[in-house]
């Protein structure tokens, strides 16, 4: 299951967003270090296609794709040296696949900002610097350990050291390890370090209903944040964590009107989850039948056998072929029989690249 760590400075809305995502109850008070131990919640990925397929199949059970979110306590400047319990929290982030960095994007004198002033691009730089400093220490320790093996003539050790040297150069240039220009082979060599700055980052710009949101005040702060995120090669989504948290207590049928009353456009959580998928290069395919309709998460550009492995390893190792049809074409025709009659259920082999929204039946030995 995909695991995403929610990070940011104290008091930017991390735990509130976590609550909104998971409908869990973790502390979300207005003071630093409210969250001491990471809280974990599994979130079903909203996907209207899943319900439509379930209705088509008369399914007894619907299982959405899932993301595990980990709410990690606020980082502060100096976290890499242990400030604010920083070392402990940074270790928690290492266990995740990606980082969701929550950034405060509103002015409110009643909500304390740990740095004294709201300047999103500086907040992003502080968090990324702490991640890089922590990684820099990891890289230094690893290179020290490699010295003996390099002296004995180990080519693997020399290659790993060269890759780590590239990462150190990136840090000195103010870049993240993700942008160190490593080859695919070099990434494999350093994979065991589980570097924080090798993880993709999605930025959640947290707005406030009825507040002074930075994308509306036109004083340059929003633009500076957008520019930095673009420079980092990352994506951002807008979210109103407090409003989304309140929506947990509102009936599904009333949520759209509630958002309109508060002037909140769109479903912030759905946008956030889709942003996470896009950032990580993920797509969903479906299996559907009377017993179960299910969404499965795979990397974009995955072949059919690799997609099959999401269901069971045997589906990859013993793959014979896959029967594939686009979800909307299946619904349009009304039955597998009609789809087969029109030749729209395709038989695909090992080289087929699975597409987002494919409905697949795997045949294996």
C-alpha cells in the first residue's frame, strides 16, 4: 500500500488535514508539537468509476484503492540537529513512499506562525533544508563506511561512492537528491539509504474559508511560492483543511452546497489524492464481478504481468494473457457479451502497457 508522510512546520494544518482525510481523531490544537507520535490512517481513493462498475456487475463488495497517510509532528528549523524532537520525526518520514508537505497559505493573527510571519516559500525552504541536512548526514556516514571497501578494489563500493558524491554536490548547490542527476543504476545503489530528498513531494497549499488567502491578496507571496515549487519540479494543490474537516460531519448529499456557502470550490481532498497519484506516476485499473469490484494501484507504464502482480505474484510469474476493455466502453455496451461481440474485449500479451481505467481479467497458468 502506498504510504505518504504529511509534514510541514507546526501550526500549518497537518493534523487537521489528516483528520479530514481519515475521519480519525488526533489532536489538532493551535500550538507546536501537538502531535508527538505519528498517527496513521488508511484512506480509500475516491473514484466514481468504481461505483459505476459495481452497479454494472451487481457487486456485493466494493474495494477502492487505498493510501496510507502518516501524520508526522511539525518540523522546525534545526530539526536535523534534533530541535523540536526533529531526529525522531525525520526517521518517521523515511518509512514513507512520498511526502505531502502542508504549507500555510493564509493570514490570520489568531493562528501563531512558528517563524513569526507567513511567507510560504521560506517555509518550504526550511522544511526542504532540514530534509537535505538529515540526508547529508546519512550520505556522509555511508561514504565513510565505503572507504575500506574502495581500498580493497570493490567496484560496487566505488560506484556507490560516486553516486553519493553526486548527491553531496546537489546538496551543496541547494538541490534535493531527487535532482542530483542519478542514473537508474545509481538510484538502485543508494536505494537502501531511503533518503528523504529522493522522495517525490506534493505541496498542499492550505487556505482558510473567509480568511486572507495569499492567492487573493496579490502581494507576491503566492507567486514566490509557485515559482519555487516549479523550480523544484514538483506539483501543488489547494486545500482548505479546516473546511474539509468540518465536512466529515456533513451528509454526503449536502457537502456541495456546504462548500458553496463557504466559498470553497471543488473537492479539495479528491484533488489532493489525485495530485498524489500524478506526483507518483500512479494509475488505477479495475477488476469487477458479482463478488467484488476493486481498484488496483500501479505505476504508470506498467506491463500487464506487472499489473497482475498487484493482485497476486502468480499473476506475474505465470502470466498467459489478459482480457482488457476500457471501463467506459464496457458500461456503454452493457455487458461483456456485447463487448466481445463487437470485438472490444482485447486479448493482450506480456508487452501490453496497462492504461488508467482498464478493466482486466488475467489468465495465468
